[in-house]
């Protein structure tokens, strides 16, 4: 089984903090410690020539045991989009939230702890 890449979060601890973008892959994880109890914000920056779809996977199940639903969100080429991660996105069995991209070519991210 291929291990997903672990994305790294930054804390904004002063009035002015520089956060550098970092490369993403098509399947990444975010540690529960980086999401914490307040959540986290991820900025997906699409430098590619075509739109990409970003998905935060739902680790939960419905009351009848069906898998949680996910919705891919488009990030238009040459733009960026912010997404909020909540503690509910963390799979309690693994301690990680999982995110996917339809293509990682020229896509970077910034992950901020709330």
C-alpha cells in the first residue's frame, strides 16, 4: 500500500507571518495535531493550465453504516481557493485527514492551524 504524503501546517503566531507554498501530490494526509480542536485552513494554489478538483475525504459513516460522502471542489487554473478542515475530517482509526487532487502538476498548498 502506498503511503500518502503528510502535509505540514504552520502556526501564525505574530501579526505578520510568511507562509511558503509547498508541493502537493494527488493523495495527501494531514495530522490530527495540525487540525486540532479549532480546525485548519488549507489554501490550494493551482498554477497549472487546467482546473483541478480538490476533495477532503469524509472518514465517517451514516447511522446505517454507509460511507460518508465527499464532494470534489474545483480550483480554476491560475487561481487559489481556501478550504476549512474540521476535527470531524480526521479518521479516528488513523489520526489523519485525507485529501485528494485530480492532478498535482503545478499545484501547491499553504496549511494554517486555526
